[in-house]
């Protein structure tokens, strides 16, 4: 008997003995072991949903891929993950890509086209079927990243320590907003936006450093106790719906077999539906609880005021389109899509 056959027989016999003894066979090591960093905090109610996505990737690949998803700041700052992924310090990230608008204004347009989408599914359709993913990769590939797909937490709520019932009420409001187009739209509406990481929103509102904040969905804000002092939330959201972009190191991605590339793409589409649907349910429960609290007033803007804000937002799209060649390409792509689908007239 050849040496290879002897070795095979010994291994088969060992496995049989393990099963007979009622012991579990040792798990096979993953072919690919990666660390992805999220822009979410460990305490955010959507972070476990992101972790569940990472675990499912391991399951559906039969353990070939292992992704450890860590919260913001674990390895690098929230606005440094793009460079860290490109350098291989991280293998990927799950983040709001508008943090990188300073590298190319197209990041701001693709990541949070303020006023464009009234529901996440509209944005998903553009990304998956309207050319959004292709444009993201045209943007990210030169930086050494591969864009796998887009998710979202939903149309965001708005935190405020003072009642804001109209566009006019935004004037003079010092508020947190992510850098890029979101800040410029709020500035055009008369507010004074500042750039703060999500981890500083709670203390900044509580201490009166800011009056209001564009920060995630209602259920997350409520779970974190934001409405204890930001007692005038605006819901449903009227302004932004940032993309949750899932990207990884392109050099690693390019070496993957085609089946794993396809599984990663499908896994992000599944994650996008999972996080939106689960957070919508949590939002409804949180809003009902807040409305029952006499100390909280949930403000719902009129359609007239929402239209005024959307007009301000759209005026900034064309402004951003001229800031880079790719930003102009995004503007043309999105406006054509919105008109073809009846979302913009």
C-alpha cells in the first residue's frame, strides 16, 4: 500500500473513532480570516445585525470565510478605515462612505444623496439595478477597495432639544451632521452644522454643545436614551438616508474564487433587507413608546415643509456635481434614474 493510501486510511480511521466516541471532529481552519471594522458603536442596536451578517458569511461558505466584525475605533478611527482597508490593516469595513467625501466629492453624492430617497428600497434598486454599485467601484477601486454592496438603517430620524417644525426653524440651530453634502444642505437651510462622530452625539446633546443632530434611526436614538433630553424628535425622517457601504481590500477580493465573490455579493443584499426590516419594526415600537411619554413630542413635518427642504437639497446636487468628474457622472446617473422611475420631475 502506498504512503498516501496509508495516511488516508489512518485519517479515516481516526475520524471514525472520534465519531464512535461521541466526540466532535475538530473544525477546519478557514481559508480566509478577515477583520472588518464597523462605523457603529458596540451599543448600537444595529451592530448585532451587522455581526449576524458576518456570521452568516461563515455559515453559507461552509467556514471557508471567517469575518470578525469589530465596532468603531477598535483598530482605527471611523474616518480612517478606507486607508486601513487599502493598506491591509483591516480587510474590510461596514461604514457610511460619506466620511470619505474629502477624497472625492462623489463619495458624498453616492453615500447620502440628501432628499433623493423616501424609502431604502428605492436606493437599493438604484444601487443594484441602476448602476450605483458599478459607480461605487469606479470610485473605490483606485483607492484599493472593492465595493460589495449597499445597505441602510433607513430614513433617519432627527434629534433636537428644541422644537423644529419648519425649515425656517432650522436657522441658527447648531447641529451635528456628517461631513459632505449633508452638512452643506443643512447650512443652505440656515443651520450651523458641525462634524462629530456618532460616539459624541449623546454627550454633546446632553451638555448643550449642540441643539440637534442628524443621527441614525429613531429606535437607536430611543434605545440610547437620547430622548431623555432631546425631547423634540422629528419622525418620520425628512432629510438623509446614508448608505451602509460594505467594502473590502481589492487585492484580496481579486484572488477569491468566483463562487465566493458571488456569495459575498448575495450576502450583502440579504443583509440590506434584514437590517431595514428589523429596524422598521423596532422604530414602530420605539415611536409608540415615545408618543406615550408626556415629556416627548414627536414632530411630523408637513408635506409642504418636506418639499421645501427637498428643494434646498436638490439645489446642492448640481453644486456638488461640478466638484469632480466622477461626482458629475454620479449626478447624471442618479437624476436620469430618478426621472425614469418617476421619483423626480
